[in-house]
C-alpha cells in the first residue's frame, strides 16, 4: 500500500495527457540537501479484499500481464527525471501475489530504467499466506533487503473479523521462515482498536510479534472509512468503532510497552529498534523529499508539484497502451500550503519542525511559553517536538501556529 500523503480538499479528476512528462522535475537545492528521492511501485492486486482497506486494489489477477506491460512503459516515461534513488518500496495491494517471473521482470526493468545508490533500502510488502522459503530466496536474490509483513493480529478471532487469509499459526510460520531465511531487517504491521479487542489481547499480540525479533513495528488504530465494507456496516449499525478514550489507552500503552522493549517511537504509528532502522522510504513522505510513484493510484511529489495516477487498472493500462497517461489529479502547492504540510507532517514525528518553519517571523518568548504550557509540544535544539499527548492530537497541532 502506498504511504504517501496528499493535501486535503482536492478532488480526483480524469486527465488525459500525452505520454510525456509535463512536470518540472529538476531538484531544487533544498531538495538535493534533503536527500535522494524514493521510488514506490504500487501492485494493485489482492487475492481477497479486506473489509477495512481503502487502498486501491482488485482481485482480478487476469489483469496482471497488462498491468506489467504498462508499468514498464511508465518507468520509461520517468527514466531521466529523478536522479539516483536510495529507497525502493514495492507495496499494494499484495505484491507477493505476483508470480516469481513477474517479480523478477519488475526488478530487471527497474535496473534498466533507473539509477540506485549502492545502499538503497529495498522494501517489499509481504502477506503471511504467500511466504515460503523459495519466495524469500527469490526476493533476496533480487536485492530485497527489507520486508514489511502484514500480520495485523495474532488472535484468530480478530483475524477472522478482519477477513485476513492467514491464521495466527500461519503468521507465526511465515515469521519463522523470515528468521530462517536470514532477513534481519523486517517490520510487522499490527492493528489495534478492533471491535471487541481489549488491552490484554493487544499486549499479547505485541509480545508474540517481539518473539520473532523484528526491528520495526507499525501499529495502526483501525480507521473505518465510509467507502469500505466496514464503513457500510458502521452506517447500518452493525459495527462499532473504537471510542476516543479507549483509543487513547491503546496508543499510550503501545508506546510505553514498545519503548520499554527498546524501540524508538519515531512517528505516530511507527517504532524502530534504533534510529538506523527507521523506514528510510516512509520518512521521505514526512519530510517533503521527492518521490516517484508508479502504478494505478500511486502518488508522486517533486518541487511544488504533486500528482497521482488514476485508480483503475484498466484505465491505467489502456491509456498507456494508447500513448496517453490517465492522471487522477495534480496540484502545485503554494508556499503557505508547503509550510502547512511541513507542520502537519513534521509534527507527526519525533524530529518535529524547526522554529523557523513554525514561525516565519520570530515569536515572543511569551508565545513560546504558551505553546509549551499546552504540554503538546516541547522545544529542543531549535526544534518544536511533539510530546506523546501531542501525538494524540497531531492533526490539531498546526492550528497552534499563526
């Protein structure tokens, strides 16, 4: 699944553009200083759809061949525009539903079209049901050095509610394969705030995850989007979301438990066993570093431009095959929008934002005192850093600044 972030209030709209690059893709000095760009590939296929997921995917695997042809042509479109990448993230959807030849073909084309740093972080999202030692050996041979495994829970009742394809035994088997294959750099995705879930069940899931020695954990509260089957169930009164106070308890307990076990809580939903194990790729989204997204529904960002592909495999493939690209939408950000996004994204992380970003004009000492008295933000090393309480109210933090 793509982890990119778009600004709010922008509607998707269809755009037909010639198969050429209409965007100003020359990095600015600030972007060059911020780091190398990242590359995201969206694999829009799943064997089954989870009722809570609002990421774009389809279950018709007969579309894979056409998507793969179109993806290669889209790579060619951008081959000279982004310089050298130092992160590659293949998400979805479910990348591991692809056949071994299809996955191999993607990597061959990536190296034919793009330049990668020698220490590139290469992540592939994997589903427990798709993992085998053979599959892991293939990924290693292709240069994959980081895995993100979507477990969500080690409780079978919770997995059944989420309509996941695996059981807790299947998840544990997959993680044993990962350990056996020698992958040490891997993360586990987990979900809390599920209907009927209590704090004890959640802590047990965390304990089971830690037993496999992951170096990264992503812990998300279940968010029920209206466009999903869970959203319809909620509208019909057949499903109840997590109450705000209960969500707060889950969040604070998660942070405390994982920090006690050696993890750094570096972003609202993300924990790493030390700074060097933060997701290099996802950090680009939070720091306005340029990134290129390929595949239906994928987002890209460069300079002040953001654009995203249409959410349709057929339109995506058909457009590129005919010499056109179907863009879902695009926007150029103003300086005020860039600043607001920098605040919004930066205050989701323990790096925070600089005082200069938050205050284009120097604030009074009294103003800074008022902000710190909220106990939502601290000031350290010339930066505004959110507290745990601040993390809980991250969406509102930018409103504290003029």
